[in-house]
C-alpha cells in the first residue's frame, strides 16, 4: 500500500460488524492506512468468508467475537479499546431474512444501535460515530428520482423499517445527549445511507450478486425474482470511502453531524436483469437465467438516491462505474478460484480505487 494516510495513522477505531462483508473491507482499508482497529462482531458464518480469506484478524489490532445485543459486553469491549472513532456496521442486513425473523431483526438493528450509542456515551474517549444504515430507510414511493436526506423515513418490511428506526434513534441521541449545550460527552454523530453494495468476497445468501457468482462458478442457471427491479448498485469501496471521509470531518469538528446518502451516479442505477446479463457477458459462455415465481413477500421495485449533498459538502464522488465494479468482482472471484492470496488482491484493489480519477 501507499504511505499511511496522515489522518488515520495511529487513530484508534472501533468497528462493529467487522467480520461481515463491508466490515472486512473497511477493517482492511483502515488498517492499511495505519489505524489501530478493534472489531466487535459475531463469528463469520463460513470458512470462505472475506474475513477469513483476506486474513483480517491478523491485520487488525484486536478482533472481539460478541453480539451487538449484549450491551454489557459491548460497553466493556469499547472501554478497553478506548476508540476515538466508531463505525457501526453490525446489523441483520437482509430483507427476506427479516420476514423470517422480525423480532431478531429489530433487536439487532434498533436496540443494537441503542447499545452502541450508550457504549459510546460511557466510553470517555469516543469523539465521532458513523452509524451505517441503508437506502431502504426511506418511505419508498416508487419515484423515478432519488431520495434526499430530508425525505420521510419508513419501511414496508421489517428490515427497512428497523433501519428507519435506527435513523430515528440516531437523531434522538444526537439531540438529547451529544449536541452543544447538553451535559455529557461531545460526540459528533452522523448516519450514512448507502445504495446496493457489491464487491468481491460477498457470499451472502439471498443476495443478487453472490447468487450470480455461485451460479457462474457451478455453471447452473441464475435464478432471479424481479428482473425489472431497479437499484442503485455500487462497489463496496465507494460508500466505505464516504464513511471514512465523513468520520474524518466529524472528528475534526466540521458541521456534518447529520444524515448522508452515498450512492452511484444515475447511469449506474440499473435493473436486476441488466446486472445478470452484464455478469454473464463478462464471465463468458452462455449463462441463462430463470425467473422465480412471484412470492407473497413485498420488495420495492424502484429505489434511487440523490447524493448531491455528499458531492457538494464532503467532496465525495463515485470513482468506479458499474462496469468497472463488475470487472473487479470477476477479477476477485477468479483469483479466489485460483487460490491466490486474497489479502494482497484486496489491498491492490483498494490501492487502485484510491488512485482512480473521479
């Protein structure tokens, strides 16, 4: 990697959900910049998880296996780590899983946020917190234009609703405990709402790109539910770069303690069918897809973010378009199949991303 980023070098960072897909990429990126990362999360689900194959545990300062629903353990872990900056990524992240287990989804995504913010209040060291929610926290009206940060929150399904609740918790804690004039620690607290994140190392069940990759590797038909559903697809490094920029500005005292969208440019808001055809074409061969019969579970048809605010005030802009993102995922997958050292490949992709023109 390049020289350590002067801001992140030596910073103590606490990441919840560090064993997950996004958390693993973020942990590796921050560690490569010299940050002293402590992670707190459940055990990774599989041996082929990005956390394992990219050797994240050996890269960060400390990896704590714990549940975000365990408030006492979370608070103790944070006090021991003495972080200055916190990224909250721990979540139940799947819409269809939230239909199967709504209570656990709300416990994890709502009370997990409460536990995280309480632990931050009691830490004595935390100065900045970024709570990562989702683009699905908005009340979806199936508009063709993007949602702005001041649009009404909502959520048809338990997952989307739980993330809207997490946003409300964030706002309440900011106003009640962290703002100027309120007795207590001065913590700059912001939330980040990203689009549909894709990238190498995501093996989650019931998620489009991992399902495509599994089918391509096995040579089987790709099964999709809603071919014309439209989503704001973006490579995982795009929102992570936004989270890091936001955290840096929070830490430095800029007036950015609010909600922020991080999504792709309009050209990369594409249908499920477009994604499937693009992967199949780039992979080679004649991969086919079949449409699964409609289920009774509601899923939004159209979703798009307006990221004007992040572009104007954080100087954050997407660096890789959707074609490039798919190329990077295929590169990652083929390297994984060849048993290459995946940590080195991830670091190389991070390096390429940071040196890409915007």
